[in-house]
C-alpha cells in the first residue's frame, strides 16, 4: 500500500506526515521527526519506554499504527516543558532523585502525567498502577513514586493558588 | 554542620533536565547523514559448523551496502570484555571469540551482518542469506560439560585434570588449614545451591554507531561502560592503532549493570566492520530479544558451602566450591569465580578457609559480569548455610552473625586490609527497622499466609584490583575565566558519576559546581581509565579527580602566594575566592576582595580564582592539574533484612518490607547512594523470586522478552528502607567506598532466609517462583 498523508496535533501544533501502513507511530516520531525523547526499549509494548499521551491516554507508541494518528492529539516528552519552565513532574523527578540512567524517564513521566492530568490526588496504588507498565531497572521505583506524589502536591498547591479548587 | 561545602550533599543530578525533557542523547538516538542500518543473522542452533554460506542474493538486494560473515570479517581472536585488555599479569587472557566464526556455539551466535539503507531492507537481506549447518552435539549444564564424554566447545581449550571445558584458571584460595578447622568443629553444615541465569535487562539495548573518515580514523558512539578498554579491544580486533579510534558515549548510556564492561555484545565491532566495508556510518541497535540471547548474562552456578563451628557458635572452618556456567564464551573466566570466593570468604572471621572455583563452557548464551559479579551467587549459599547453622546451634541468626563478622583490622584472605566496617551498626539499624524481635512470633497456627523474617550480610569491592588491572587518570584545567574543566574517562551509565565526580572536584578546588564542567565517557580528550564497573567509579575515578584537583589547587595557591607574601599552605580557596586561612590575616594587611596586584600592595586580602587565572593567562600561564593514581581497595558492607509473606495455597511469595543498611564510607551524594540501594534491592527481589532464563531441550532460551522474563514492576515493590551508615575510609575520596553493587549482594539471601523462616522449607534453588514454592510446600 502506498504512503498516505496524515495530519495530527503534536505537542500543540498541527503536523502533516507521509506514513506507510506498516509503520508504527514510534518509528514516525523517532526516525522521521527525530523526536528521540520517546525511547524504544522493546518495540513490543512490554516496557513502557515509548509511552506518549494519545488523546488523553498514556499509550505505547510502538503499538500504535502510524495511520491511527490521523486526527489524534498527541503529546510526547518534548511537549511537557512549558514556557514557564519544567513541568512539576519533571522538576520533582530531578528533586527526588527519580532519574538514574534516564532511559525509562520520558515514558515514566508521560504515564504519570496522564494520571495527574485527570487526578491530582492519586493514591499510592493509583500511582503504582499508572506506572505499572513502565519498567525501570535502576531505581526500584521508590523515588519515582516519591516524585509523582511530590508533583501531585505541587499541582494541587498551584491549583489552589490559581483558584481552580 | 557538615565540614564540607559540596560533598555529602544530595545535590540534584546534572543530567536531570536533559533526561526529563527528552533532550538527552543516547547511542540509540544518533542519526548521521548517509547512515546505514545494520541487522545480524543469528544461529538457530546451539552448536553447529557452518558448512557453507551464500550471501550473493542478499548483496544484490537494492539498498544493501555491505555484508560480513566469517569469510570477510577480521580474523583476530578476542575477548569481548575488558579481560582482553585488563587481565593481570598473573593470569592468562582467555581469547576465544572471532567476530564471525565457522562454528556457532549458542542460539543467537552471530552468523552474518548486513548494512543497508533501512532496517527493513537489512532485515529482508538476512532472509536471503543461505546457510548450511552441520549440527554438532551440545551441552547446557556446567556439570555435564565437565564430563569426559561432553562435547568440546573450543578445540584445545579447557581440557584439565579437573574436567573438560574449563577455559580459564581454577581459582584456589587457601587460607590456613581447612581440614584442621573442620576437624576442630563441633557442628558442620554442608549444602549445595543452584543459582539461575539472571539478565541485566538494562533499558537501552546494546547499540553502537560507527563512522570512518577518509583517513581511516574511526569514531564509535557506544553504550559501553568502558570507553578506553573498548577502544583497545576494537583496535586489536581490527588490527588498527587504538590512537586512530575514538569511543564515546553520546553522553548518556541507558544502564549497564555489568552487561557492557568491554563491548556492548558485539555491537561496536559489527558496526565498525560494516562501516569500514561500506565507507558510510553504520548504526546497530540490538532488539530486546537479541539483547537477551546474544549478550552476557549473570552466571548460573552451583555453589557448595561447608561451614564448621564450635558449640558456642564460633566459626571454625569454611570450605567453599563454585562451578560457574560461562556459556559459549568466557569473558570473565577467572575474575568472576575469584570475586565470588574472595567476597564470601571476607564476610566472617574464620581461621581456616578454602575456596575452589572456576568457569565451564556450555552451549548457552555467554555469561559475564552482572552487578555483584559472582558475589550474589556465593552470598546466597553462604548466608543460607549460616541460617542453617544457627538453627542447628539453636541460636538467633542475628546473634550468630554478630559473633562472627569481620572487624576492622582482622586478618582475611584479601591482599588489602579490612580497613573500615560499620557492619555491626548496619545490622543493629536494619534489625530495628524490620522489627527483628518479632521473628518466630508472626504466625497463628493454621494460617494459610505465613510470614517470616530473614537477614543476610555481605561485602563487596570498591574497585577491580586485585582481580583486574585497575588505575585511573584525570585532568583538571583551570580556564582563564576561573572556571574548571575536569576530564575523566569513565562514562555515566546512570549511576550519577557526572554529578558525584563534580562534587569531589568542587570540594577539592573550592570552586562552585556551576563553574565546573566535566568531559566523561569519551576517549578523545580524557586520559585512560578502566571505566565504570566494580563499584569503582566514585571511589577510584573520584580519587584520580581529587588528585588532579589537588594538583591544580596547589598551582593556583603557589601562584597566589607570591602576591600574598605568605606560604601557599597558609592560603585557601572557598567559593572561588582565595584568601589566607584564619589566623594568617596579621601577615596580610588590608581587607576585602581585590585585584592580585593590589594584594601585593596591601590593599586587600582576597582575590577570586577568576582574577588569578586571568592574571596568569595574560602572563602566559595556565594551571593544569594531573591525577594519576592506582587506587587501593576497601570493603563496603551491607546488612539486609526481609519480611515476607508466603501464600501456601498459591506458592506466591510477597516481600512485605526490605530494610537495607549500608556502610558505603562517606556518601558523596546520599540521594544517589539511596538510589543505588533501592535499585539493587529491586534486582535482588527479582533474583530471589522471579527472574530466570531457562533453556529447552533444543538449547533455546525460553525467556527473551520483558513479557516472559519476570522483572519487578512498580506494583511488585515492597516498602524499601534504605539506611546509610557512614564510615570514613582513609583510602577513598573524602572517605567514600564503593556503593554500586553491594546493594544486590544480600537481598535474595535475606529473602530466602525469610521464606525458610516462614515455611520451614529451605529452597536449594532460586528463583522461588510460585510453582516451585507450591510444589515444595505440597509434597
């Protein structure tokens, strides 16, 4: 089958890409757009290193056929930092020592962000469930959980300041 | 208040922003103009001779630019790991691999490689290569492989009086008279344990990108833990001067855990070989399956411990034996059995000891270094036998250990002293954290879920000597603007090297961390260093950096002294400012920050390093500190306590809590050290309960993906209490000792002892999977 032009929203901007039916979204992001923050750890949806937020849900980009991105709203790790600086999750990952080799970190942050985008007061179990599909071999997950809890706290605090709660 | 400005502080990692924003570059992210993509054809057979190989169809496929097999590949024997280049003079190097060989020795062994304009084309080309194999007899178990009738894996290598397929030296550690010690013992416990193949499963698979320029100079971006030794190995494989090869991390490496102490599988030489043929850059990234079946694992092993004690619990004799399954190739043939023996013998003060250990070739994926390097295997056997001894003597296992643990200054089998140990304090704090006094009182009669408490203690190294060549160099250059540039050959494989080493430099120089840059993991522009392994980076590379920074500081102060008109020893640098140490002021008139020339005129008593460095620069002088050191060695210590719950209906073992107390000397960055402890705990839980690669009767690995190799996830983790008990080791930088590996030495042993405490059943084999536990409890 020939390539097709698809268009989707990527980190807030509409983009157009020619993709083949055989391609996975991860290949398009990494190989064609050179957005290498999304990592490939297994290519089979088993490690979570390629987690992106796809229409509001954390998903493994290696399992999404590129064609399915047509019309989708996609956020990758490159779109998490705001104009005002790092997202609280990014800052908390640094402050709490949740980063070691860093290869799982983008996927881990995306999974956590998909959770916190919807729930700013997650329980420990909800945090564990949210990152349960993201393998980290360095940290034992201890400081990752701390970081997500810390970020949730900050997001709640800023929501209070902003009058959202 | 801490006596230090930077050391001992949990400062944030310098790679944090790069790694949390996706900006950080890893080898697998590299994309160069004209770059080709490589794929590797691997053997489906565990042992076979390649009778013929025809690549003509593959070569004709449009987009294919190079094909390499044993016919056109380099013909130099090598060892893919650092013993190729770092074997000590007392041992003989084991060189047993070609890049491509006529014989394949395990499922996944390299047969051919293709470089093409896309991965898809390279993959398609692999399917066009025709290979005819003559199947050879295969052997998978180490004890079977030693029998006289076993097939020989490497002709002419390993036929010894002790058995077949023993590739390297047999490590024998005699320490006094073990027979006498056993004869003097009142109680003797002997047990053999079977340890499984564990896999590092670092998140970034083995990878390399090679580029050859018009003069034949080669650049290799690589996932290696050891850029300098890897450069030397590549030079020897291809017969190219090491000085023409640059190996570097880009700079980030997605984990190591020992899997790339030397080459990253064979990613570097395959990419380089294809790049030399195609005259274009070549990128090779292993799939996760390739990483599983074609790069080093932890050694499966049989370890036997025979422990003798007096009635009062005093250990009298320890006789230990280890047989290590090294698979198809022997990357760390003598070093790893040596570390297993030495580290296990070093835990307790036992007057009579003996160790006998060696590697054995089999037709499995080659086993090499994995975090702990033989030590977890030995520790599992030893620490379970200690618990068995406690039971026999009717003693509390904690008491028995307290009575026998090594004390600072005690004699032991190692050629360096047991300089410092806070193991007793680690045991005290760990026991308190887990609630050791509850042991034996946790279960109601008839309970289906049984709780148990267990403990284990252990030690490790702070560098590779005396098992391996081990030295370090570093440069510290003071820039004309007063900032400092540090160069060290170690990479940062995720352990925080690029932060901790800068803390050491900042503390030594008296210059803020923000004014210090670090070049690391790059053979161009850094002096030789053996790399990041053996828990040595902070301890050994840190010592070299401290030496280089001390040298640079001395030069700065000597230059300044002429203007201050006092001895350089009476000057100090703090926060980037040079001034007389307290009490010297009377010799220096004036006060406050000023220009160097004004100091001479008595108009002030302090200058910035920036002012001094620029003052020197415009007078044709720069300060360059050099550190060239041979590190000592020192033992870190670990006391690990586990509480488990065993579901007798399902065989499921759940770790409820792990308390891991460590003596790492001084923690240069406590947050980073905690991360090491927690990560090691998780890998230890996996080793104890779920992680294992097994082989079917056709010699195929049955676990080769994260789907069926059961790694702990966030949902599997118990509460982990990491406890740092500081000591001050005189041999390490600011008192530091190794911290990277000791964390994985004891958790599985503690969990095994906790399971035995809960169920009354002692497992002689790990992992304690639900299937094994259920069977054991219901038979």
